[in-house]
C-alpha cells in the first residue's frame, strides 16, 4: 500500500491531478457553508428537523440545503437535465442520430444538457425556496414573498448550480475521475459525521437504540462488501479470432459484460424521480381547494420513506432505469459488427445478427439481475428502519443510504481503475525514455 502511494506521489502528472481534484472538492465544500444573507437559522433548523424528505435531500447535497447555501440545490438540476436529454434521445430521431456520432455527438448532447440546466435551475430554485419557507413557522428570510427579495436569491443559487456543474467538468478534464460523481460522493461522505454524532449520543442516553445502531453499522459493512463484489462481477463471453498473416493460430479472448452495466446512474435517476411527487404534494397542501389539498395529502403520505408504496415504486424504478440506461450505452449490433470486422466470432454462433441477438439476450439477463441487486441494496436500509420501528426495538437513522453505498463504491472503484491506468502509462513512459 505504501509502495503504491509512493509511486503515485513520485508521478508528477498523477500527483498534480489528485491535488487539483482535492482542491476543487475543497472549493465545493466551502461553497456549501456560505449561507444566503438574512436567513433565520432557528427557523431553518426547525424545518429540517421536522421534514425527513428535506433532510434526505440535504444529505445528498452535502448539507448545502440545510445551510441554505449559495449551492442550495447541489447538482440536482444538472442531473434532471441529463435524465431529460437521455429520454429525448430515445424519443427524438435527430437526437438519436447525434448520440451515434461518437465523441462529437457526446459533446453536442453535453452542450444541450448544460443549456437545459439553466432554466431547470431557475425553476427548481423557486420551488425549493418556496418549499423550505412553507415548512417554517416563521419566514426563513423576511419578505420572501416579494420578487425583489426572492429573485436575487433564485439567481444566486441557480448560478451556484452552474458553478458546481463547471467544477465537475473541470475535474473530469484536468483532474482524475468523473467530476460530477466525485462531487456527489464528497457530499455523501461529508454528511456522515452529521448523522453519526447525534446517533451515537442518542444511543448513549437511550439503550434501546444501541441494537439498531450496531445492526445498521454491521449491515453497512456487509452492504459495502456485497456492492464491491457485485460491481466487479462480470460475465465473460468467449471470442475466437481466426489466424491471419503473422498469426498462425487462432487467438482466444473474451468480451466482459458487467453484472452492473449501468453503474450508479439508475439509482441517482430513481432518487430524483421518486422524491418529485412528495415535493409537489407539499405545495398542494397549502392550496385553497379541498380536492387539491387531498391530492397533496395523498402524495405526501404515499411517497415517503415510511410507506411501502414508496419502497416498491423505488425498487421498480431502479430496474426500469437500468434497462433504459444500458439500452443507450450498450449496442449489441455495434459490438457484434466490431467483433466481425476484427475477424472474431463467438464459438457456436454466426457472426452478425445471431451474435448480436445472443449479446442482447445476455445483456438483458444481466440487467434483470444487476438492476434487481441495485434496487435491493437501495431499499434494504429503508426496510430495516421500518422493521425496527414496527418491532418496537427502537430505530436509528442509517449512517448512509443504500444509494449512497452504491455511489461511494462506484466512485472509489472508478478512481482505483483510473489511477492504476495512469500508473501503468507512467511506467511505460519511463521504460521508453530509459
């Protein structure tokens, strides 16, 4: 371990990328603690103690919502814009053509996502400010109903989201790892002490909380181990490359298809979507019409983590997004065509359509198992809290959600792979220079 760290530090390129990434993450964490001027802190604390949905959102944004900071919404508008663009890619033929243009098409879609993020950030900023203010006993900010007051705040937090989006892209380009994923990862890690401290204090004063706390810690470790094994698991499709000039014998290789082909994307999408009805419902509770209020009550009671409707819908949304995302990024026809162009074939199958159909079949089976596994890890901590509550053995907040574990494991494993690749490149450069 120390030898690897020494190699990383001795590589100037890798060292600079890591230091740059850490610097950008430090800037992000600093921004989460810059509170909008004029905020009533006591009223704000009351809101987040009373509303579990906002508390969960604040955990995903690293406490930026709980601090009413200049990056109040985190990267939520950017994630929503990404979901919309990917959905439109399937619906609109023109966008589908662009997505098939390789790196150029990907850059074009990323540009569309950035442009869409701005209006979404403005709309979502108003909704978030109004939602937080509606849950308070007194106004979070005085005269918040005035456009002269709320408009500058909306613009500030919207620009904050754009700055985070820029930081994420700069990390991806000049640092190491996926910038957006790293910022989400940093937010989740930063929120753990805020949950762990009060929970330990509660367990100290109330002994009946000790058993759920130990169970949650144990399950968190088991979840992490399970997710690591699951993320690294793959199905290897054997490929034979026929002998060509300069190659007397046929070569054996394999095509790896990961069990978790979609990574952390489905669970991020599902979390963004599943919280939407409850947010809308909390607005409807303050309507004048009684039937509109009834819709709001239904949404706020059915789409919360203490309800089984939320859990089942969350589970199936993760599976659905797994199939959807993999259908975009994995093209069996293109893979089969590339294998054929290189003179390869899957033993027992004809090159072309038969190979593509086989790859699609294997991919779909992996999606069913992989998506179900992601969904299982995502909902199990929620189910455990409900079970502890129903058995009257006390309950505690989980140190980290199932979604958080998947995101953390995915980001860490990706970082390890990228650092190993960079080290390998560094060794090759030293060898050729030598």
